[in-house]
């Protein structure tokens, strides 16, 4: 499910904005004067779909609406006077979906929730700061990370999320890259930069245990493929459906709906039900497809970096990456300029970490980019989208970055009353 339009009424008490997303190019460019709410609108979208209701409640607006390509839409009404949100859903049919009112002031509630769940022995709040220290290894978690890692705490803090919104979140993946934060957060050590570019191993023990509970065995290929991320697995299944239609439909499994699995997990369970020869063929193609997709990603990043960097090349392997001069001498990542680090980490994240069919928003991508790189930025994004197939919203002040793609732009301006005066 893709987002087709974002609209807000009464932003800061004065702005009404609409952003229709370009469905064909998958790139929408938002521009406008400082102060009209470009960044805040992107933060609003991200906070809603990542269940950061407190952040949504802090933004001054009357009504916020997100429309989807299946004619459905989510509406958020903000009653700031009483610190209250009302979130509702219309799927374009006669179905009824009960709206819900998440809590929007939670800072003092997190500690109580940890105590109620007996997690207060594991974490203690750092005085004067909204982050928590693990008593086990002294690591720190922000409240956002803590709530993400412990869904039970999130439920106690914000309230129960209705099934209809949980299902939307499974289908609509949204993230925001705030370039200024990305730039400030760039590390000088090669190890961290390598971690940013490498894929995260899949952690899906629950899925595998459910598969094992459905049948007596599972092919070794699925387990060995666990070095890839879950998003890599999902992408491979999508590609297989297009390239190998003869493998579908997969056989049904009794009581599968009761497990409440997503499409990928249910596909894996059904695949194990295939006849032995067909099953081996399915998982052979599955692993090969994942490997092929990963190679394509590596080649694309290597090619783009070679075109943009002056007298340097990038080579990636399963063990990390190497940056070399034209004479073959290896140089540490810490020797790159701030602009080179910025471009490498940004493109690495887009190619390797953004799920297909998701929405990625990038705020002011022109920061740290030389004017020549700004001219090529949209072309690079097009190449990445062609391979990865996700949607992008860019908020920018740079006409150089927009280049000749003004038909992809949406201008956010002042209220009409202000202009007429």
C-alpha cells in the first residue's frame, strides 16, 4: 500500500498544505520559504506511522490526513487545548473502524509502566535527560528506542493500538532522514561507517519456530540465508512472484490465519508444504534471488561512488568495504571529506537499508553536497529507486538540486490572506 497524498490543515494555526505524491516517478520534491512547515510536516508523517504520538501531539495543527492508493485514508485531529488526538481510518468501504485516542503526554508514564511490568530492575532513568540506562551493560536507550524494544511498555504508555492501525503500519513503512542530524552524526571511525553500510542479520526466531511447529523440518537454505535482513527476504519473495509465477499459488495451511503472520511469513510456511522437488526448487531460487539482489545493490553503490568521488573507488565485500585511490592504495574512511562521508552514508542507507515499497523522506539533502553533486542527486536517486522501488519526498531549498524536474515539485507557501495583504 502506497501513500498518494499528505494534507494538513491549520499547521501553526495558519497553514493549509497538500502534497500529492508522484506515483510514476516515485519522487516528490517539496520547496518553500523558511517557516512554512516543510520539516515539521515530514516529522508529523514519520511520528504518526512510527507511533510516536507524543511528538504528534506537540505539533500545532487542526487536522492531518494521509491518503493511500486503495482509496483509504487516515485522519488525525489534534485537540491541543486538552492534549488529545483522535485518529480514525476510512478504507473506502462500508466497514467500520473504531477511532482511538492515544496518550500524548507520556514522559512521566514510562517509569510507571516499567515498574508495572517489573522492568524497573533492568533500566533506570538518567537524571535530567529523557533516556534510560541498562543496569546490565550500562548502555543507554532513548525513550523512543525503549518503547520500540518493549511493545508492552508502549501499550501501557500510549494505550492499545487498534488492529486496523497495526495492519496499516505493517503495510506502510515510513522513515525520515534529517540530513543535518546525519551530518552531525557522521563518525570518523571506519568500523561505524562499515556498520552503516552492512545489512543487519535477520532475527526471526519466532518465524522459524512457527514454521517448525507446522512441519517437522525446514530446509537448511532458509537458515543459511539468515545473514540477510528480513527486508531482503521480503524483497526476494516479491521478485520471485514476478519472475516465477509458476511457483504460485502456494498450498494452503490449516489455521494459518490464526497465527496472524504477515505475507512474507505465511509465504515461507506455505512453501515448506510444497512437494519435495518443488520445495527444493523454491528455496534454491529464493536464496539465489536474494544473493543476486544483494550483488546488484553493491554494484550500484560502487558505480555511483566511483562517478562522484574524485580519484577514489569503493569496493564492497561480505566483510566490509575498501576505499582506494586510483593507484590502488587503500585509504581509511576517516580520511574522506565531510561531503564524501555524507554521500557515502546516505546512498549506502538508501540502497541497503530502506525497505522496498516504503516512503523515505529526506530533509535538505543538499547539505554538504557540492553544486556538481546537487546536479546529479536526482539522477542518482532515480537509479536507486529503479532498483529498490520505494517512494521519496525531498524537502529542499536548492534549485540546483531540482534541476529540470520542476514538474515533480510541490510549493508550500504563505497563507492566501498573507499574500493578498
